[in-house]
């Protein structure tokens, strides 16, 4: 079965283009803004609703910076050190999810300091409201025929442009469903049961890492990196392994400082 061959350019007006991939990010951030305002009304996020646009802006800017820098320097430095002119050519692809998370964390740190709230309050609100955006981002990857899976003979295998003639796992869809829809549903459902700030952040990091680690067995490794530890583990799985420990660390920190991070219920 051939994967849907959708033109990645949604609208073109001369040199100006709107791509499906960019639209997916816009949808994800618009949804996040709506959900963040709901968290403000519920008393979970203790800032004025008028501050949400600034929160989104900080997260958006630093997300792209972090995603690009990690991709360039960790995933593909061998190429970019000889092609420095392409460092900022993000329209050609090349964004790292782990780098995006790091960048968002920096943006939220600045926002939290400016608004005098705990960083973990901001990150909890961000993961609860923003995880649904992972689904839309992966749909953008699917439309672009990128980040495809390994070859397979399952009935739903798909042939992707530039990936050869053999069917592959549509791993973008696996990621969108597990890391986006399922994880978002877990976090959103549990939002009123969290008792201290940091629990949602810790849960996000740990569960995302577990989901991503599993999906990496179906996703083709980055060609410039290949496999590690005897050809069985990808760079994504190594980062996921570290991410689980980071999530545990966040939980332990939050528990230790529970007195300062207790969520006041309305």
C-alpha cells in the first residue's frame, strides 16, 4: 500500500508557502493555548489568562531553537560542519523532539521567572495542555513522507517516497497515537488528581520515553547515526533511557519540596 502522496505545500503565493507541516504545529499550539486557559480557570495554572499568549510565544521560539540545535549538533553534525550555510534551513527538515522539549523548558523557565511561579507549575501546565501537539507534529511527518518505519510485511505497511519499494511501518502514526493521543488523554484525565506540581512533568517524561523506546523498534534509525550497542539500540532509545531517569529525578525533587509545590485546589 502506498502512503498518501499529499503535496507538502498547502498554499503557495509566489515565494511564500504554507506547508502542512507548519499548519500542524499551528493547530497544536492553538489547542494548547485553549487548554492552558482552561487550566487557568480551574486554578491549576496561577497566572492571568492574558499571559497565556506570552507563555506560548516563549515556548514556540525556544522549541524551534532547541529542536534545531540538538538535531544539528547531536544527530547530524558530520553533515552540517561542512555545510554551515544550511544551519538555519529548517524548511529542509531536521528537528529533534528531545531538543524541542529542552527548548520549551528554557522558554518556560523564563516565563516562570517573569511571572513569579514555580517552574514545575509551568511545565506541568505545558505537558498537560501541549502533549496533544505531538499528534499533529507526527501527522506533519507522515504527510512529508519522513521519519518512516522499518520494512515490514504487516497488512498496513506503507511505501514511502524515497524510502525504497518495500512496505514500511507507518511509525509516524504509531508515535502520533501513543505519544500524542494516549499520553495526552492520560495527563488530561489525571490533571485534577495531581497533588503537587512536578507530578505531571515526571509522568510525561517517563511515559513518553517508554512509548518512544518501544516505537523505535519499528522506526528506521537515522541514516547518519545507525545503531549502537551491537546494532540493536538507536540514538533515540539512548535518549529515552536517560529521559526516564530525568522523569524519576523530577518526581523525587517535587516530592522533597512538596510543601512549596502543593497544588491549591479551588
